[in-house]
C-alpha cells in the first residue's frame, strides 16, 4: 500500500449535487502516538479503543460550481454557527488531499459539524472531526465511482483523515484500531489505521470509558505544537522504543485478558505522554491539579476494592477511566462519591468501546 493507490484514475458518473452525512467516534489510545514526520507519518505505532458516544457528526451539502475557478470553496458551521477559526485548518486539509480528491475544486461545499463533547479539551475532537469530514468526502467520491469496494472506501477515508489529524485515521473503524508499522502486526501501515484482527479476550468486550471533564476549555498548547517538540526531544529515541515494546505487550494482553498488566501499560503510557510534554523545550503542562487528585484517588480505590479500574490521558487535563463492563455499578458509584467533585460543573461522559463510524 502506498500513496499512489489513493489517486483516482477516472470518475465514471457525473454528479451535480447531493448531501452526505457521517458520524465518526473519538478514540482513546492505549499505546500513545506522540511525534511525527512530514505528511502525518507517526514516529511510533499506536493502538486505540474506538469510543461509542463521544463522536462528531458532519454533513456536507455539495453543489457543482458553474465555473471551475481553480479554488476551494466552502462554508463552515460548527454546531449551527459560523466558526471562522476552523477555516485555516480545513483549508490546509483540503490542500493536502486535493491530489487524492481532484473533484474538490469543482464543488462548493456547505459543511455543518457538531460534537457530543466539548471541542479542544483533550477528547480527540480533531480525530473524530477529521474522520467524519473524510467519510463525507469519500461518500461524494463513491457516487462518482459506484464500483468502489467498501474496504477501499474505509481505507482511503482513514488515509485522508490522517492528513487532517494523525489520530483521526483511528476513528474510522473499531473496536480496536492499530496505526503505524510494527513487527508484530503483519498488515500494519503508517498510512492508514486498520481494525485489529487479532484475538481479543472476552473481558474487553463492552469495555467502559468514563471521561471525567476536568477542563473543558481550549488547551494551552495544541497537539500539533506538542508533536513538533518531539523532533529534538532528548528522550525521543527511548520513548519510541518504549512504544514499540508496549504495543507488543498489549497485543499479548488482548489475547490473555491479563488486566493487571493492562493497567500497568495503559497508565504508564499516559504518564509517559505527559512526561514528554514536561521535558520538551519549551516544556508545558496540560494536566490540572484536579487531574492528579483523580489519579491518586483511583490508585487508592483500586488497592482497597480490587476493582481493575485504571486511567489514561490524552493531550489534555481530562481523565479517561477504563474498566470492565461488569464493574460499571461499582465504578459509577465511586465516581459520584469521590471523583465528580473534581469535574468542571460536575460533568462526565459515560462511554464504552464501540464499532466505528456510521453513515447517518
């Protein structure tokens, strides 16, 4: 598989207008990707749970322009209102993918997108947003190429989404998605996220992810800027090697269902991610005091109760609580009794591992 595979040769059907609407979920990486090369190629492989309820729904109403003026033309609404600050990122995305979707310049697009969760607060809003947008664009292309196979449709959607936001390539499929070349994954690719095909123990079926909304505002440092700081990071080489090793370990855990080792890897990966932020130059901290208080509460609760509850973090202050479905009642009571006080306005999102994107 290479980039040339995604350049279309010829469109067989003329399309003048239409509407495409897709819903794409967020995802939470278990083994983290942090650092990248040009064209959104990851510096290390990652693997993630696809979520179910935390998602972006995007609709594109498209109409062929009377004159092809050589420029990209689109309107953008976020949750029903114009969002001008999003335009530069969308424009950059369209420029990156123009050779793979040459029809783009022939249409005017009206994009309307909304989230089920706060934007830019560390719940991978760029991932679900770019995935939903890529799926809508692929929906357009499939109308022009009706013979396109569904497997290729999803791979190209993942390929395109990656060019908008690296982790977006993991928001197309589910319930577990791999991304990045790794010696224990024969089909692995730096270009697309692929549904994990290995054996998965029953304990991970319906695995829960309750997201504690510690801070719902904009992050002080964007993920894009954070990734760039890995280029000259003093610990980058060791970190990338660690990610490869941890991915090998977690593949074994998926098969055996060893939750004790799962917890060790997932929490270590989360803390390592933030350690990379705190030891870059310039350094920065995205965790809040409430984040640390929640982590300490989790460690105490796990030790006293024996419930296999663990945490992970994305590039933000919010805390993802991961645990088996059978322990839901106990964990939710723990959240209400001891953790909700650390959430902004007492808010949290109850989610679980899901199957991937869907057409609306």
